């Protein structure tokens, strides 16, 4: 990898950033907020210019969730495929914002749709990273019944990421839901097993187990805190570290 900028400050040379679809909606419950997408692209561009390889897995909950389809009486598999298509829409929006900042990027998808995105091939994704392109991975795992959290864990392991960065709307993992309980306490560091045993709703169990089995650290942080992605990449202790 060819370094750029202040590469000596960088702790993690290759990262996978997991973005929820809801994060792209901003304060709205539905759709894509151009201001939020621009902000995310700016922060990704900031660490990219430090010489960091950046892969992104994006969700689709701002457009459609598989569980929503199930609640409507839809077949679960059909709903999940619709959710996968929603992730591609989000990935294209993010690619557009990145390229407006002159940051080369590629959208890859686990679903075949070559008119808008490349099919996901592990070696090709790694080659894009080596050629200094941001890789946006969409379509989940390509299979129903698996979340985009699991897709993020799987892809991070496949591409050799050094950390999985899960962006949220809160500043880390809490012992209970901070939105519902004012007495919730933030946890700075925690083990994979503790997350599983305490049933903390950080990521689904499959995603956590994949990271545990492959010793991939997870950083849970507030996406909307200033320079949060850069701070983690440079080794600053913010959010919660699961390891």
C-alpha cells in the first residue's frame, strides 16, 4: 500500500466501516440525507488521504428492511432480497459523494447487477484497495436470513481488515439502552464473550462470533462525532472496543 499524508500517525492501515442505512437518513426516518452522505464521504476521504485502505459495508434500513416485509406478511426471503437491493441504492449514493471529492471508489455487490455495480469477488476487492480505491460493498452476503452486520464481519475478515468500525448514533456500547434508561453506563472495553453472554445488542450473534473466531477487533462509535473515524484510525480511544 502506498502511504499518503501523515501515515506515521496511522494505527490501522486497512479498515472496514459498517454504516447502517438509518444513519444515511439523518434526522429523517426514511430516505437519504444529502448532507449526511456528504459528511460521511468527507470523513472517509480524510482517512483515505492518510493512506488507509477503506472498505465500507452499508445497510438498507432507511429504504427497506427484510423484517418490515415479514411484518407485512411478505415471505422473509423476498423481504431480505428487497433489503439487499436497498443497500445497493445507498452504496451508489455514497460512491457519488466520494467521487465528487475526487476519491476513486468502486461499488461491489453480492447480487448480480453488472449495469450498476461489480460482482463481489474477494481478490478483486483486495486489488481495488491496493490500487487506492475505496470499496463499497453492498447486497449483504447475497443470502437471505443474514444481516448486514454479519456481511460486514465476513467481508472484513476476507479482505484482511485490521478493525471493523461499526458506526452508530450513540458513543459506544452501554450496559442498557441509553435511549430508554438515563442510568445506562458506557462500557469502554469489553470482550466478545461478554457481549454475547450479556446479550448486548451491538451486532447480531453471528457477526460477533465471526469476529471472535478470527480475533478481529470491533470499534463501536458515534458516527456524528467530529472526526470520529480519523480518531480511531490514529489510535485515539473513543467509543467502545470489543476484542
